[in-house]
C-alpha cells in the first residue's frame, strides 16, 4: 500500500469515527483511532510525539510547528466552537487554528498562551472567521499548538456547535 493509499484509508477511519451532528473529539486520555492523526501522522517541526499520562506530548523544535490538517467537511453550525486543553512551561508564543486550508475561505485565529505548566482551555469561535462563516462549512483545520520552541501537552481537542461550548 503506497503512502497516498494509507492516507485515504486512514481518512476513512477518521471520518467513520464521527457521525453527523455529533461533537468531534480528540481525547488523549482515551484510546481512540482518531487520536493517531495527531500522535502518528505527519507533523512539521514537532518531535517526540507520544500519548502518555492522558495527554499528547510533543516538542516544537522551531516555528512554525503544526500537525497535519484534519479533514472534516462539516457544516460550520455543527463544529463552530473549537476548544483545546493545552499546557506549556516556557514562553511558547501563541496557539493558532487555521481553517479551510487550500481554499479561498482559508483563515486563522490565534490566542496568546499561558505558559505556567498548567492546563488551560483555549476556545475559538470559528464563526468569527468571516471567510469560513461565509462558506458555511469547515472543510479542514490545522492546529499550531505553539509558535516558539517548547514542550507541550494537549489533553483534548473538541469541535462542537455554538450552544455546547
């Protein structure tokens, strides 16, 4: 099986894991096939990735550090709020969420990180990205957990409708 076939097969497994109307959840405290997208798939400038002690651990060697994009193709109303539970211990800059990469509706949001070694929840309203809102669909997203070299831990990533933050 060539690399492209493996990616298509893996995408089918991930897509099958989510049903219409259900929240999209990557909970690294549980064993679930969709978590492999972040733990084992391609990433840029992130090394030493592993799921351990209920979190996805990694080290950003340089910026930009990001995970492979996640294909969703879901109505924005079903996945408008994205939350990430993340901890960093050193000045790691910002967390960034890119949406609809490779499309004219591509856009991103970012927040300054709290770098105190504790988990914090970062919430992004994807409806605030005017291009994504106009498209009405979240085709894909990419997570840049940090914008500077740092160790990080992600407990969960969740996409849900606006009403179930």
